C-alpha cells in the first residue's frame, strides 16, 4: 500500500500497538508510548475494550438472540473480532463492518467472503452507511449497532447524537445500541489525550459519563446500565478505567 505513511502516527495502528498487535510502525509506537508515559492505563483500556466487545457480542448472540451486527468504526482486525465472537455462538450471524480508514479496509478485506462485509464510509454520513448496510442486513429484524470507542473523533456532542439517532432510528424494534467511549474522569487521561495530539495523533475528545449516557436517550438500558467497561457483566477483575459503556434496547 503506497499510502501507509509509516513515519506519521496513525490512530488505528496506535490502538493496535496498545492492544498488543503487530500492524504498527515506529512512529505509532513512539506516539503510543508518549501517551502511556502520562497515562499508563491506556494499554489496559485498549485491551479491556476488546474484552468488553467480546462479552457484549456474546451476550447479544446468546441471550438476546441477535443475529445481525453493524460495527461502525471497526478499526484494524485483531483477535476475537465481532464476527468471530458472534458466529462462535450463532454460526448464522451476519456482521457488517464500517470504517473510514483505507488502511483498515485493506486489512479488513480478508474478513469478507462469509457472512460479513467491510465497507469504507465515514460515520458522518450515516445515510450512506445505512444504504450500504441494507444490501447485507435485514432492517425488518433486530440489529446491534456498535460504536466502540470511536465517537470522540467528532468534537460536537450534538453531531454525535444526530449520528447515533439516525443509525438507531433506522433499525427495527428489538434492536440494540452498543457504545463505549473514553471519559474525562481523571486528570491523567486528559493529559494523555493532549500528549497524543501533540505527538501527531488525531485529537480525541473525551467526554463525561453523563454525556455518553445521553446518547442512549429513548432506549432501554440493559443491566447493569452505563458503567465502566470492566463492570459490564465482568468475567474477571474489575479495574478502574476512564471509559464507560452500555448496551440498550430499542423499544
């Protein structure tokens, strides 16, 4: 790929580095280490975010009976991706991946060919995403719409709400919204976000748990509601994280 630009820190590759992946370069590792110097918990957050995804998707497939997943801002494929988790529980599950990053698309194309597809699109154009998703998913049946740690790339909370509402508004009753994001709950994480921007990474807006909670308005929160990631139906130690998430059902 001619547009890799290994000398420029890249958001998806930095996250991949924090998660323990190998699809990253020296500039990504340097930027990631710069954040970790002031906020070491970022590595834990990256890895716990994947455990949150695994628990949520497994619950949706096994307990809620969901068979369709719309994963917006999927990032670089690593281990235990959405389709792998869902299809391990329910082999007939269909997953539609969306990302605006050509690098992610290039890596993610190896996911296509089964009951999943990956499309390049930006969540600022939800109508385009919905049009593409309708080619794969049945919008008369429940769909789990997922925004996993990506909405901070839009600084305006009102715009974020509009995107989320448009996406969930198009789905059938009994669908779900799954969402987590980083929060501004400690000075260290705020400093870490500033360090990321200073190091050449794409700025990321941290929000309050209350702001994240507002994105679930009109939906029915699944127990335990909006909580830190490790507190959502934990299967291991509950550790403090500056990240909150929830699952909510559309009435």
